[in-house]
C-alpha cells in the first residue's frame, strides 16, 4: 500500500502538468492517443539516454560544466528533439503552433515521470522530497519542453528561410536552460533555493508567455470566433 502511494505521488505531477498543458489548447485539441503516444515515447527514451550518458561519462569524465550542459542536458534534449522531429514534426495532426508545445511537453513529462518513479523506488523518497521534485525537476522538464515545442511550432509555420533558424533554437535553447538548471543544482551546495527559485519563476513566466503567444497564432481561432458569432 505504501509503495502504491509513493508511486502515485511520483506519477501525479507529470500527468497533472500534461493535463494542464493539454487543456490550454483552446482551439483544436490534439487527439489524446497522439499525446499519450508521445508520453510513452518519453518513458521509452529513458533507457537509451541513460546508456549514452554513461558512455559519455566514461569517455569524457564527469566535470560539473561538462556534465550539466553535455552529458545531462545535451543528451536528454537531443534525444527528445530527435524523436519529436521524426515522429511529430511532419505529422498531419501538427497543424497549429501550440501543438508543438503539447507534444514536446508530453515527451518531456513522460521522461520526467519515469525518472521520478525510479527516484521514488531506489531512494528514500518522502512526501517532502517528492513535492520538491514536482516543483523543480518535473516542472523543469515541462518548461524545457514548452520552449522546445514553441520553437518547433515557429519552425513548422515559418517561411522557408527562417525554418532552420527556429529548428536550431528549438534544440539549443532547452539545452542551455536545462544545463543551467543542472549546473545550479550541482555547484551551489548551500542556499541553492535562493538561485533555483528565481530561475524557475522566470522560466514559468517565459513559458506562460510562449504558450499565450502560440495560442494567439492558431489558424483555428477565426473559426471559433465565427461559430461564436453565429450562436
């Protein structure tokens, strides 16, 4: 019973955040099976990511800066970006800018959820530690996904000459943000809350702005308004 409660507490943050982001799609909600598929893919990529990270650690060592930006953030965001680009980017369901946010957040939160479950199983997890993990690493992965998805959406609907630029930003920006998060958590031994809380608050503000901007560029917003006028 205790194990079930701990696992539920580990899974709940990721599912709750994904539900919130999914319901923010005001004009043309994505098929739930597609969102669930990306969430499951996020779970499945944990194993190859761990293998690559271990190989890089054995090859390059484990220096703080290198670990934060390359072995951790670089590998995780690259694999997620690769899957998104090859599975979703050219899919017919990706038909408005906000869709990028939904799908990128789904794969990121799938990854974060399994990571949280493994932590709950193999570490002495308490309600307090799981709450901190929900507020920091799990929501952090969601926010990195929002940034990735926002710029994937911009790339999808941009002019051809800007397409590659936005695709590059959709990978580089999450790596930089994720790497900075990891670097703070690794290097700041005392009073780390004074650094990570403002960083996360700024990320949430930026993430909400990106979500609102992506929603405002939906081609379906005019159809909804026309239907409202008819009613």
